[in-house]
C-alpha cells in the first residue's frame, strides 16, 4: 500500500498516511491492513484533524466523481460522493439550478459536505446541507450497503449527517437543488458600528434576504467592538448584457509557502481598518457573479499558504439563544485584547431549522469564525480563554475547523455523541475522534 | 459532433477524455469488460451532455468479437468517425519473467488485441476515406527497460504499427494519432509512489482532445516526455545495458 504525506487545509499537521482508493460506487470496501483503521477522505478541506488518521489509512473518494442522473425539470440530482460542488455548479447553474446550501468553498466533495453537515450564508432559511439530501448510500466495512434517508434507516441517516466519515463511506447521494433566476447576485453591503447594530440589522435582513453574513473587525475594542460590514443578498434575474460584464473572477494563486506568516499584527490592524472603510458610504449596492459572492477565497488558490509554514487554526463556534449575544461580545473583546486577530472574522445568525444530524454543528444561535496564524502556546492560551466562554454559554465548536479542542468541550457541546458511538464502523476512526473521546 | 467509439472506456484516461467529448455534445459508444462499470460511466456522460451514449461488453482479447462490436457501434450512432483505443493492463514484470504464459497474455492484452482491432477499423476508415484513430500507447514502448520490458514491448508493437498505419492511411484522409503518456496517476498505477513526474488523467485527456482536433501524429503527454524519451533512446546500448532503469 503506498504511503503519502497528507496535511489538512490548516497545514498544521503533515503526516504519513497509508492510502486506499475507491474507483466507483460499485467498488467494495477495501481490506486495508488488518488492525489498521480507515478514514474516508474527500478533498481535504477540513482545517484540522477531522480528515486525518495518523497511524492509519485514508480511503480516497475523489475518484467517485460520476453523475448518476439529473432532472432539469425537478432539480433532483444524483451523483457519486467524491464529486466536487464545483463540478455540480458547472453542470446545473446554466440550467437554472443551484445547491440550496453551499459552504464558503466550492472545492468540497458531496460526501464531505454530508459528513460535516456544512452550512452557508442562508442557514436562517435553508438549514444545513443534509436538509436537502433526499437519500444516500452508506457502504460499511462488512460490505453492507445501507440506503439512508429521513424515512429509510433514519437513524443511520442522522448518524452519517455530520458523522465525520466515521459511520462508513458515503458512495453516492441524491440532492434536491433550488431554482435560481440566474448566476448573478444582487448584494447590499451595510456598515455597522457595533454588535448591537449588527443584531438589529440581521433581524431585519433575514426576513427579506436569502443570504446574510457579516465580516467583523476583530482588532477594534470599546465602542467600536464588533463593528463591521453586513452583506445581504438574493440571486437575481439579469439581462444578458449584465451577465457578460459580471463574469467569473480571475484565478490567482499563492505559489509557495512564505517562510513566515504574512498574517501578523501589523498586516492585521492595517487590513481590518482598511476593510472596514472600504466603501465610502454606509450602504452600497452591487451586482456580483455567484462565484465571487459565495467563494471569494476560491479565487486565490492555496490561500492557506499565506499563514506560513506553521499553518493556521480556524476557530468556529456557535453560541445559542439570547445569552449568545453577551458571549459573542466577550469573545470579541478577548480576541481584541490578545492582539491575535484574523483577516476573516465572520459572524452569522443561525436560524431554527433543525438538522437531523447527531453531531451536526449548526444550531439556533450565533456563529463566529476566525482564522489564526499558528503561534503555538500563545495561541492555545487564547483558545482556552475562548473555550471557557463558549462552554459557559452552552455553545460548541465546529469539528471540521478544529484541530485542538479539549475532549470535554466536544462532549458537552455535542450531548448526542454517546448515542452516535454505536453507529461508528468498526474499521473507521480519525485523529480527531480519538482525540476528543480519549479518556471519556 | 463526432461519433466516437471508446475501447477500454473504464480506463481512467479514456473516461476523462470521454467526459470532455460528452461536454461538447459528441455521440459516444463505450466498450469494456465490466457491464456495471460501463453503465455507471454511460449515465455520467449522458448527464454531462453527450448527444447519445451506447455501450457493449467487450473483452478485447476475444479477437473474433471485434467486427460485431464495430457494427453495433456504427448501428447505434448512425456512423463512426473517431476511435479511441485505451484498453490495457499494467503487466507485473517480475511475474512475467517467471511465466511464459503470462508474458504471452500481457503481449496479447496490450499489443495483439490492439493491432487486431486497428486492422479492422483501418479498413473501414480507409473505405469511407475519413476518420480519426487515436491509440494510447506508452513511453514504455520507446525503449525496452528491465523494469517493464514486457509491457514496453507490447506498446512498442502498437507504436510501430501505428507509425506504418499513419503512412498508409495518410492518402485516404484518415488521421492516426499515437498518444504517449508518461506516468499517469490512475487506478492502474495505484501501487506506485507518486512524484513530480506524475500527471493526472484529466491533464492527459485535455492533450488527447487537442490532438484529435488538430489532428496530431505522435503526442507525448505531458509534453516534456518527448525530451526525456529522446535522451533515453539516444543512450548507446553499451551504456544502457548497465543502467538500472
């Protein structure tokens, strides 16, 4: 079996893995080396160690990239699980369809989107990815193929949604797509001066806009704490001449990893201030191609390299209910004091549409996501402070983004984890899972 | 719009090429040994935009079945103007050295079955005075090396055959294209460690479609292999026999 150095998107861990591969949905579950655990692996866009299996094998699924059927009348698409959202977009957008839920990158596989039950800027309307999965096939290491849907094998469906690849390998899925009038987005960007304004703006926007998300200046404190820009958008019907002028964005690339992180105190302060003031007025309307609206970072290939050889951590939490507002203020204050901010602090209010996923991350509340250059112990010290705020608020962290959360925070944040355990395939494991369940 | 027969359609390079052809609306007829894998690929190509996709099970070593499958392809597509021959197996050199039977079988898979099929196609295309024949040979066929000379000699047969066929069919307006891929990261090579010389099937497929459209004669994919093989071919035998390539 070949071995290869594999790292996740955060570039913190680089480790040798034995590689196994599926060629199509018809293949059997590979034997691998007896006694060695196996983790299904999609496109490796998880940030931390949930897509890694140190000391074990990865089961590559990218070659499961066939469409099975697509009905342009109903928007029902069946495809193998290794296909990228980017491939689906290329096929369906010209026919007036769109994935009802998309994360911030289109370079994720369908299997990965299910296994992490990803969400997007329209969570308040559409819920999570699994809410639009009509059915999926789960291949277990004993050769069993389970057809799972909300009606058939619903408990397996619930375990596999957000199940981090631990319940077996997803071979294919059937998705319900959503109609769009065209590939362009009508966007309004509004500057807000503090958190209170953000929440008011959000409550108002969520009624009339399909997509809402805010960027937060995580360097400012005091009266300016939580200032930022809110984007609210709907897809729009556009005349053809507009379509041509608002073409897809140009592709840039970070060709190599700089010797140190380009994200540091100086660039952070500068970026955050400039970004906040990037528009002259309080409100700005614009029309954008869906690619630059949904996937701004996809336009810069390998942007994760900007964080230097030590890599980056992303920290994404959700805190529930009304108390969540105070927790968010406390988190932002703690981050600003630490001086370890981030270019991309993203704030969004999740809606109340529930996911069946036992370990699904999104829930009603407020989510905050930040990238941090890996500064070792200094950063971990900050993380522990943030952890305790989240823990006290009854919140949780997103496994897809995590490479370090303490086991207790995971287990308290995901009370259904013990219910999930019996669904784990006896051959499957991951570095993340061993880490957060150790000693439990 | 082309009417394309793909022999060995489950090979990763063939499938990637077929996708590009499907996306531009070509009609395709696929053959391979496994019916379920064929059906999965056919469905995918249909979704991607192929005008029509037909399939037939074919073991290329069953030399007597070639005529029948060609008839089927022509019948379903209402003609045939392009053939991509992509079937093959990566021989295990060490096992071949121990077994004359296995050696003969590998030469059959990768060499004899190809030239048999080409003989029939060539006559049909010569008669219709049009067509494009694309065959995936290999850089391994450019010079026998101890690490894989059984596979290499089968491919050398194919390469030499194509060279002659190209001359013969030139006057009939039939293009004969030899594709010389280097190391390609496919299921056939899953057991190898991958270094910088390895290409993705999608990359090779783009090169094949470009070669069909031009049409080219001998195409190394990626292109730098032309230089590598030029050097390898020009090493004097006295030195070459001592190398551990």
